[in-house]
């Protein structure tokens, strides 16, 4: 998809009973680049690289700087007490670092907040208060609103902001100077091509690399190191238990809407795939070039490839609960014949806008859905309920330990 799709407002979200128009951000086509910028492979979410955090920092209250593309060196007078967030990965990062209360806006609060708390409900003392937060986008990204919020930092990529209506480069610079700095990297989500004016030197990062830099912003290196160690342990366990390539299932991740399947690759670069790429299943549409990381197929095409496993993106999010989607597909003449439907392997997948906590849960979820013999059966997700209870000996990470790191115990 080229161009910038309309950004659904909270009112649009509620009017549809929670379901957003799939042609917009929820489908994952938020101007993510029509092609790969350089084809570089992102391996940082498999535990094979370390964070690039470690810029000039200070823990004594004096100014410090953190460097990330495309902003370069960003100066901070002190740890941010208020943070404007568009996409939930940055809110999840703030929560993970003990600074969730700093978040003062987020994209579609009810959708983002409820999805985050679906996971947090399994962590003692961890939650995200979303009910009073404004929608960070609404019908558009509003410059006046940013001045009103007066945030210490804007966790948003200025390259992405430049694609929004009525935003010039000078507007972006003025907000960064007069309100609070920009700090975000959007196009690493797909390793897609940034807009003109931001392509030279644009660098791509893995999810945990970005998280390391956000940890530097909040001066929380110790928490970051502990969480990174936990993540590395999960990745190591997955790599050790993966069956041979010939024994792995074919799979596809989709969003279903109005008789169409919006389909996504599983193993391409980008931190939006940080919960599927390490599992290395056979991508049913691996040979398809959609110009970006997603395409649109009908029932007949889906039945032709007939994947063993279908992972429904946003499957734990309000409006896209997986049981509702499954019923619609089952009732279609072709959909009812899909092997994943017949064999009960149509699963709730997570959110691509995932931060570190969400990533840990979604890695565990996906491992069980793809490889039950190696990682234990996925018990299924019951809509409007927390992430399902997993037997302690089948968990890929320790819930108590994770909660203790986040809450600072």
C-alpha cells in the first residue's frame, strides 16, 4: 500500500464495536514503506546481537544524550516525567522500565490499553492505566495537542510524523525545540523505505535495540539488562527446541475482514515480526512479493496454499477476538475447508506494535501454537480474559521474576 491511510479515531473504533477499518493502521499498512530500503537482515530479535544502547548517559541528574536514527544525538535535561506515545511498543517499553505513568497519550487507548493489560494481568503489580488517555492520532496528528500536552519526550519517529497531514519539517523541528524532543524509529518495524528527506543514513534496529535506547532515555540500564537477559534465555530455549526445518508447519499470519485475508510474512526483517521470525515456521506466502510485508487474498487463494496454522493478528484485541473471526470463516463454503479451521489450528496472535513485555508473551504464545510437541499445547484464548494460564513447567519465562524486574522489587 502506498500513501498514508486514514488514521481511525477512537470514535471510529467504538462505532464499529471495536473493529477498526483494516485498510488503516490496524492492518499494519501504516505507510510502512512500499519496499525494503536496503534488504538488510535484522537478526537482533533472535538474540544474536546486543543492544546498541550505551551512548553518553548520566545518572547524577545532569544533562545527557542518547543517539538513535533518524534523530541523531538527542539531549535530555533529566529523566522524562511525561511521554507522548503513538504506537504501543513505546508504552510497553515505558511500563517495562517502571515509567508507565509517564505516558500521556497513545494510539486508540481502549484497543492498545486492553491488549497490553491482557498480558499484564498475569504479572503481579503490573498494569497500564489507559482510560483517561487521549488518542495520540485521532483523525490526524494534531500539533496544537502536542503543545497542550507539553511532553518531555515524544516517542515518535519524525520521519513518520512528516507523512501526516499538515506537518512540515519546520513544524516537526519547532515541536522538538519548543516542547520536547522526538525519539522514535518507525521504519525499522518493516525495514521499509522512509519518506524523502529522511532516507540518507536511516538506520534499522531490532526491537530490543530500540528498547535499549529507550532505557537510556529513562536511565534504566539495570532494568533493561535484566529484561534482555530474560529475552535471550527465551530465544535460546526456542532455538534449542525447534524441530528440523522439514518438520515445521506451514503458517500464515492474517487479519480477516469483510471476506478478505490481509496476509503478512513471518520471517522477513523488522521488529514487527519479532514474535514470529525466531520461530522460523514455513511461510505459506514466502514467495509472494506484495511490495511491502503484507498483501490481500481471497478465500480461494487461502484455500490453495492451505496453511497448517493460521495466526490471526490482533486476536486478543477488542474487535478482533479470534473466536468471532473463526466463526465467520467457518461459515464460508471455502473457509470451512481450510485445514487450520478443520484441525482447530486457527489461533489468536498478538499485536505487531509490541514492546518487550508483549514480545515475551507473544513468543511463548506463538511457540505453543506452532510447535505444541516441543513447547506444550496452547490452551486457547478466551475473549475479554487475561492471557491464558500456562502450567509452570511449560512457561518460557518466569512471571514472578518478570514482574519483580518491572516493579523494581
